[in-house]
C-alpha cells in the first residue's frame, strides 16, 4: 500500500500565512518546508505546536537536532 496523498493549500498575504490540509485549516504552525527532487514526490513538512497527538497508522517520528523527540 502506498502513501496517502493530501491536498495542501498555503496562502500568504504578508505577514499572515494560512495552511489547509484537505480543506481543514492548521493552527499553531511554526514553520513550513517544501521540497522535491527528480523522480520523487513533492513533500511538505509542517512544524506545529501540539499538546496532544493522535496518530493512526505506521509513522516515522523525527527528533530535533539535539536528539530529543
């Protein structure tokens, strides 16, 4: 089974930027990164503040640079 693909919308009118994933606005965003490479799927990374996280399915959790998660 392949990855789930989502519709991502990033709208900016300085100094405000809004992000929606599948039509739902994402709040508490600290940063956004977009990257792609030859023969790869475009990827958007969203860093957001969260107090509770629920993840359904297999995931890879990346820690910050000092090694904590």
